[in-house]
C-alpha cells in the first residue's frame, strides 16, 4: 500500500504538470489507451481465468464508476492544489460506509456514525466554504470521491475471486472503451510532451492499481487504510517544492481528520467481522 501511494502521488504530479493542455476526457482516454501496453503481461492470466456473466457485469460496473471518476479527477487536478485533491480523495471509504448503510441495509453504530461526521468536518476544514470561493475543481473532487468509492468497493469484492493481474487488466480494457466516445467528442491533437507525460501517468497508475490490489488481497482494510495518509504528506511536499502551492495547514489538519475517521471506521469493521466469524464458529 505504501508503494501504491507513491505511484499515485507520481500520477498526481504528472497530471498537474500537464494541466489543462488536454481536456479531462481526452487525457483520461489517452492515459488508459497507453496503459494497455502494461497489461500485455497480464493477458495470459486473463485468458486462463474463467469469468462468469455475473462477474463480468461486476467488472463492467466497476469500469463505469472508474471511467467517470477519472474524468472528474483529471478536471480537478488542472484547477486545484495537489494536496486538496489528495485530501478530498480520502472521503472514498466514508462514502462506502454511508452507501452501505443507506442502500445495502447495513447497520451503522453510533461510534461509526460519529467517525463519518468527523470525516465530513475534515472535508469542510479542507474546503472552508464561506471563507473562500469554492472552485469547480472542488465540486468535481467530491463527485470523484463518490465514484472512486464505488470502484474500490467492487475491487475489494473482485479481489476475493480473481488475481490482481485479472482485475487490473479488465479495468484497463473496459475503462478505455467507455472513455473513447467522450474523448472523441473533444479531441485535439496532443503534443509529444503531453503524450510522454500521459505515458508515464499510465505506467505509474497501472503499477499503483496493481500494488493496491495486492494489498487488498493480502491484508484487511484496517491495516492498509492508515498507510494512505502518507500520500497527503508526499502530495503536500510535492505541491510546495515543485508547483509553488504552499503548505496549507487547513488541508493537512482536515486531511488528517478524514484519515483518522476512516481508520477508525475500517478498524471497527475489522472488529465486527472477527466477532461475526467467531459467532459463526
């Protein structure tokens, strides 16, 4: 999970460097189209794995969530600081908890509800509505977190049945197909500089998804989730040193509050799971 975080921070830096030279939909499509090169070693594992119609529907559903999340994420990255993008992205597991309670019939204990409230307070600290003008990038990131939450929820479900190579391979192919018509509608000829940057984005993003999927399969979320806080540290330093964005204490504090709340939620989930297994035995 630590390696996955470093890969995703590298992706963030590259996308920030490209900026708005290429539209969000086109940049997302090129990133995934170039990323198909990196799944060639995974083709053998994919061909040797039987995928049922039910599982394929889950793969497609994840692809839809992920495709629209990536478009919004590219849009946000060109408009708001790296640290703010990273901090707001931590809301993914919080949305998962809320969705599970509202639509999947899962109960939510008072302590977990307080953790959800703390996470949203952290988001308000990052955004500071009323104290500054919110930009379109902030709104896009809130939507991104919801969509990525759906994608990662399905990834966790798939990791119990398929290898990391199969999950990442199918994600890359399906998202590329979904993004194509959106990219075609706004297509402009990219420069070699932008293509080179997006090729590196594809490299680091594919490595990030692969190592993240390995982490999901190897350890519970209560173990992997707290490690993600380091992404905010790296992203803040990167924005300060490379993009002259300044270190924002509100973003660090708010992001830390979100991560603390998410870590508590995942820890309580792990405790609840262990109790249920003990009861079943």
